[in-house]
């Protein structure tokens, strides 16, 4: 379903409040090995403690498809980190 990519870097995109709290729209990182989305999210919280309170509500999309935290990401993928929003 998601072939391993050896070239490139993992591109992480932040949306909504996460963009404000991290001060970034995007972040690129090289993975030593494929990682689960949940591991990446935990790593982001460790480096950006301000997003910690949102950790349980964070959702992810890889290459524009929603995935669960067990989904594996590779270098070359794009990971969008999203907080749920409500509206009316």
C-alpha cells in the first residue's frame, strides 16, 4: 500500500493552532528507518512541548489520506498533522 521510499525526507505539515504553536508551516526530517505515525507525533511533542495538550486529539494524514497512528511513514512521504475543528 505504501512502498518504502529511500530518497527524500519526511515532510511534516502543521495546520491551524499547531502552526501557531510550533511557529512553522512545514518541517522536514530524515528518518533512519520507517516509523509509525504515533512515534513521529510523540517526537514532535517532545520537541514542541506547547502542542502537548493537543496530543490526544491530533490526527494525521499521509500523502493526503487519513491514517491511524500505527501507519508507517517513510522518507519521501508527507505527513499532515491536524487538530479536529468544529464549526456551525
